[in-house]
């Protein structure tokens, strides 16, 4: 198992970002599974519809209605997807924190594989959040690729 001699602050920041995303996705997974309980779904729907700005916003009203109309199969699938991504981000984050070179490669492959989808979604509907996500992910991939190229030039080959 190859280790980096030193951890750059940028690498640690990327690791923390990955772990934060894992926590958010794990919480989303738990929340989705909680929606399978009819009482929880009903309370959430009541809470959303009670918000003062919901009745003036048709999109939010639709979300409140769909909460109880979503099939259990879809909720299970979404929860499973969130759990899978949470696991991936946890492995990436822990690997980066531990200075594992394989984690850098994993982040490069996993993150760059989603860039085409992010570009498609951005072209479909532009939002500042989507643009920021794309910029951050491209910057992470670029940083790690440059880091790996420089490491190879210095003779630090991965044994991971």
C-alpha cells in the first residue's frame, strides 16, 4: 500500500469535502427510509405545506404532494443509491486522509465519470449551484491529475 510522504492541505480539504458529502448522503438515505413510514411522510407533508411560502410556489406544493405519492420501490432505490454514493465518498475521503495513492486515482475516475452528466444537466437547466459543482469537480480532478503526473516525474510510483 503506497503512502504519500506528506499530505497537502488541498488533499486534506478534498478529503473533508468527500466525507462531508458522505454524511449528507447518509442522512438523506436515513430520511428517505423514514419516509416509508406513513406517519413520518404525513408529518413531513404537513410541515412543508405549513411553510408560508409554499402556497405561493407551485413547485414546492407539488413536492409536498409527491412525498406521499412516491412508491416505496422508488424510495428504496433512491435510498440505496444515496447509501452507495455515501460509501464511495467515505472510502475516497478516508483513503485521502490516510495518504493512499489509490484513493487519489479513485477520486479521479469517479469524479471525472460524472462530469459529462453534470455538463448535460447544466445545459438542460442552468443554475449557479450546478455550475459551482461542475467547477469544483473539474478543479479536484485537475489538481489530482497534476499531482499524480508530478509524482511520477519524481519517481513516486504507486504500489497501491
